[in-house]
C-alpha cells in the first residue's frame, strides 16, 4: 500500500479539526488527523521500505500529516551525513510549528560538533521555520555538557516580528535559565531581548519546575 493511502487509513476527522485549530495558516483540507503516536509507529514500520525513499524525495507534500511523517522519518536516520542532507532538503518546505518541532534527529546527539555549523546557518535563515529549527537545535543539544557561552548571544541577536520565532527564542532562554543560570541571567538583567520576548521568557521560566522559588522571585522583578 502506498504511503499516502496508509496515512489516510489512519485518519481521524475529530483530531483533524483539533490539529487545524492548533496550526494557524494551514488550510483545513490539508489535515487528515493522524495522531502523532500513529505517525511514529508508521515511520518505524516503513523506514526500510522501497516506497519510503521515493516519499522523502518527493517535495512538497500536500497534507500536514505527510509532512509530520516526513519529519519523523528523517529524525530516525542514524547516519549523520544522510540525516543532515535530508533535513536540509526538507526545511524549506516546513510551514508550521508542529512539523518543525516534531523533527528531532537522533543522530544529532552523537554528532554535536558536526551539527553546530548547520544549526548556526539555520539560525540565520530568513525562512521562519528554518530559523526556529536552528534555535530549537541549539536548545536541545547545547545547553548541557556542550554549552558554549557565546551561543546565547547569537540567539539573542535574532530579531523578527514572527510569533513562532519570538516564542522559540523565549523557550530557548527559559530553558537556558534552568540549565545555565549564571551564564544566561545577564541577558535578562541587561534586556538583551525585545520587550515581548523578554517578558515571555520570564513567564515561561517562572512556570518551570526547574527554576528555584528564589530565582522565580528575582525574575519577577526583572519584568518590563
């Protein structure tokens, strides 16, 4: 059975309506309503099927669900070179936050030094979801043992009126405060972010269980 037919066999009209409400800018007719656990299960099932390579090489897709499956499929590619090439082919066609955030390659965690130049290139992109993906990559892989003090400054330098970029910057800094407080709090104290992103960062950080009560009270005093 072809991949689109498999997706359609998993469609759920009620879930399609729900996904449509959560994903502004995408036409209702593009949602089949396949649930993410079902997409992940399908990706595991078809990963090595002959049809899958053709599917990954056929862009753009029409359905939101096809894009979700595409992101999950390339996320499970273990060979780094093949994975990053697939990511680069796919990113220009990503048109919403859900597909962007569901694309999380497993090979990146074991190849952090090789990923970083790509992440910085994506960060600098004018394409909304390529930029978001770059910030998200830095958040996922460079706030723990691979943290480099200059990276938050690069994220802080991103300036955009796009909601989904600003929200990702806030998410990055809220996570960074939880993991690298001493290095990151100066960005909030010195108001390195635009006002909306600054306040959203504080809000998200204060909602986090990883931020101490004392830190939350201090952040409250820094709200603009």
